[in-house]
């Protein structure tokens, strides 16, 4: 955290105390291809992408079937890259009653952009998702939770581009991302009512902050522990907890990148076969609603209360 970052966070405003959130959780999916991941970025370059097998359609349809069985409506943060190549998939997600949101154009971390480049990236991605579906896109999630204190201007860009919320911060420290000083509850980073930041869910256990939003941890940890962290994180914050996953996490048939470092392969491939069963079980533990409905709407309504 830079001193600049500390100053920015001191301007952050919590949501109004009058806000009441429903007793539900959020199931979110970051829609990207199996090769558009940090784990392979030093093995498969962007120049290789066009020659690799696309698997996102059938992976997403498997998730859609699972959510349909469980009667869960979620939020899908899609890459513009995917929307451009698979518009029917984007439209199918919308038709099944899920919320469509934006995950940037091609999974570039925000801090690699200038402000202008970031503006172009989110405008293009948002337009592609909206054109494919006819839906309004209001939410944004930074690739690899890369919204850092040094690029707080990203919130101004998102607000100007017509987003009403972002879900781009993990309020703890991991080896790849995280902003431990960030609030754990939804907050207004650049002025009340301008854009809402909805941080990922964290659980305090034995004096430590642990990631509780699913992701790779839910796949790698035993089910009972992943579920416990998620539920405990929800209880501690009093706000709907945010679960997230990627389409490639339930596809054991995807190509195996043997040249990637051992730890990257372990994190990417372990636990894929068991994941659908764990997801179905988790879906049965609570009620669920799209992020915009259960957190963003009440937060904006709380401003008027
Ligand atoms: Zn991603």
C-alpha cells in the first residue's frame, strides 16, 4: 500500500447504515478461455491464443446446466474477447436469467494500461457484451483483481463508461493480488452514488484473513473447509458473500500445458473432476441472486433512505 493508496482509501465512504441486504449470496463466473490465465502467461503468449482450441462454450453450458438444476441465478463477468467470438453464448447466459457483466477485453491487468487505454478497453468490451445480448452491462471485475491503489482513476473511467459497480478488490494479501487495507463491505471509492465497489469475501480465522470467495481455493481445499470459509465470511460481513469461479475449472479434458511451472499446473488442474459436485452442494446451502439485484440496488436505494 502506497501513502497515496492510504489517502485514497481514507476518502472511501461506506454504504449507508440504512441499507439492508437480503439473506442471499452471489454466484459469479469470470468467463474466459482456459489459456487466458495468469498461470500460463509466461508459457502461452497472447500471440499463441488464436491457434489454441476454444473450450469456453461447452464449459459455460455445463455451468449453465448446473445452475439451472440448482435454480441459481448468477452474475457472469465476460471478456469482450469471448463476446466477440461467441455472441450466442453471451446471449444464452442472458436468456437463462443471469446478469451479464464485464471482465475487460482480453484479460490484461489494469495497471498495464494508461487511463486512455483502459477507457478504450472497457468501452469496447461493454459494447460487445451488450450487442451480443441486448442487456445493459452495469458491473465490472478487473482481470486478476488488478485494481490497485495506484490506479484509483480506474473508478472514474468505469463511472464515466456507465458502470454502476465494480467487484475488483480482494481485501487481503496473496502472492498475486490483494489490497489488505481495503474495506470488507461494499463502499463508494470516489464519491457516494458514483460507483460502488463490492469487495470479494474474506474470513477471519485464528487472527488471519483468509480468502473465502471460492476461486481456486474452493477447488483445492476440501469441500467442508471451502463451505465453512464462505459461510463464515458472510456471517462476519453481514453482506451477501461473493463466490467466483472460471469455466475452465470444470473441464478435465482441456489441453495439458506441461511446460508451465509446477505450481501453476497444480493450481490450474487440481480438483477439476470433483468441482461440479462441490458446486452443486454449495448451491444447496443458501439462496442466491445476481450481484446487481442483491447488493448494488439496495446500496443505491440506501442513499435515498
Ligand atoms: Zn479472469
